[in-house]
C-alpha cells in the first residue's frame, strides 16, 4: 500500500510510516540497493524481515533518498549523506523512519503480554503498579520500552543499559508525550518523546532537546 501516515513534528523533523501489505518481490521491484545492503537482505531468513527492510527503502524514496544516500557508522547507527539525522524501525506489518536536523530515535513495537515478563529488565515496574488493568499495563510498558529503544538508538553508545542509564519521565496513557534522559559515560542528553498507537502497535519517537 502507499504511505500509511506522515507526521510533521516541526519544520525540520518528519516521521513517515508504512503499512507492509506487499510481497517482498513487489517491494523489491525497481529498487536498487548498495552492495552492503543487498548482502544484508540476502542473508535474512525471515520474509517478514526482508519486507520490513525493503519497505524502509520506499519510505526513503518518499523523501527523495535512495539506499545509496544511507550509510552506517561503526556502531551501526544509520546516517544520511546530506547531514540529516535519521532513525529507522520496522516490526511485523509496520515500518517507520524519522528524519531531522537534530539527533532522533524511533521505534515501533507490537503490544504483547510477554512484556510483563521482561519489564523488570528495563524499568522499575513498581512505578506502574497503579494501572487500572493488565491491558493498560501492557500498553504503558510497551510505550516505555519503545521510548527506551528510541533513546538507545539516538544515543548510540556501546554499553548503555536500559535500566541503569535511560529514564523516561512518567506520563498518562491519555497524554501521549513525555520527556526522557540518557546519562552514561560522562554524557547526558535530554529528549522529548511522543507516542502513537496504531492497530495494536506502539510507535515512539524521541527528539533531542537542543540547548542554545
């Protein structure tokens, strides 16, 4: 299908979302990849993963980029050759990118009850014991997990731990914004975080607070 949704966050930051309904062959038709990325696709065993990867290239195309405009640094963080900042995510039937003039991160997660079993590994769970029911708790924890994934991608420093180094300020489910801090290795960054729920998925994007 065409582009699912575009969010213009501000004049220099935009989020693009794709709902993946096409086959891998359809997504690949006419799409050229770098040697590095073609090797990555060839090595993927999951058709779902391959489709997610290729759908991201369609999102890049929506913004006038090709795979050849994208490169990865030594930590695996994607960058654009024109100096713009980019973050990429895909999960099951959705993919998304965020492009900005400043550091950003993005993540999309499927809402699943398995998050209840791993919550203690990434957040102080007692903060969320007051949730009205289990469904609400799953939604909230998925938001927190997605936020921390986004922040981890933006901070892009080996050794950063979700539980120890990344803190997401509390927020209400009805208020889809928050702020967050990443502090590790003598470096601290503050972010604005936004949440969007769509078809049992949670999209989260983080934008660094620029200090003038």
